[in-house]
C-alpha cells in the first residue's frame, strides 16, 4: 500500500535521476587500453586509481576535476619516465570531456517526479563539486519539481540530521532515495530517517557498501517503481 500523501522525499541525483558513473568507467577503460602496450594489468591500474581518488577526495572533494587529477597521477605511475607529455595530456582531456556530456535522464524519471511532486515534498540532495552539480541540475530541467536543492560536500549521519533540522522535517515521514548504500542509505538510517535503495549497475566502486540494516531498506528495481509506494 502506498505511503500517505505528505511524505518528505530526499532524492539523490547522480545515477538516481540521470546517468553519471558510466561516463567515468568508459574513460577508465580507454586509459587501461592505452596502458595495455606497457603490460599493465587492468586490475592493478584500477586499484591504484581507486586509492588515489580515495586520498584526493579528502583534500579536493568529489567531481570530474578530482577524477582527472587522480587519473593522470595513476597513469603516470605506470608509464616509463621518458614518455612524452602528450599521453598524459590525452588522459587529462579524456577525463575533462565528461564535463561536456549531455544529461541523460534514467527511464521514467521526469514522469515519476511530476507524479510524486503532486503528493509529497521533494528535496534534491546531492554531493560533489558545487558548480559542477549545479550545472547538471540546470541542464536536467528537473529543479522545478523540488522545494529545495542541497549540494553537499559529503553525506554522513550528521548531514542528514542537519537537513532534517534545517527543513523542519518529521523523521518518521522522511525518506532518502538513492543508489548508494554508503552515501544514501546507511547514514540516512543512522540519522533516524527511512531509506529507499534503487541500485544502479554502474554505481561507483567507492560508493559500494553493505547495508547496515537491510530489513529497514525498501529496495526497488527502477525509479518509476516509486509510484507504487508513494
């Protein structure tokens, strides 16, 4: 049975409303192909890249610029010192090209948001580089469905508690909806609000985590399934 009208739905953006990580994965494959001729194992390169991104996030935050920085640094660890700078420049350009990619909404997103906005209060809650996320939100043309937009540097339990206080939300009627267990589900549950997981096949490896309380998570196959529950 659907939840009664008047719920507060906090909705993630990247890989929940539109495609995102798949573009990064395609660039990584291109760089791995460049390194094949140097005998570099793809899994070894990927592990190095993941470690560098994890370290750089602490200082530089999320977003394409940090990915580009980490990707070039990882690439340069595996090429001979005498390799000319054109290869590194190509890697950097491939990464920055993600910024030019048009927004691709996931199936059923626009129609589902229109339906939900007529019944509930929607807040867009994303994280990352503020300017980059703002550009994507504007390009998506979805902002009109939301009563507020929050672009956070990180999302953890205290962030969600702050959101509840800032927007005067009733925790018992508030749900975080997203594809990332690490950022969307576990910290939301820890903050005392409910959670809906909509898995995406290309969720970023650094966002993968086991659900701390799987029995408390509503898991749906696709975004449009929200209409069956809300």
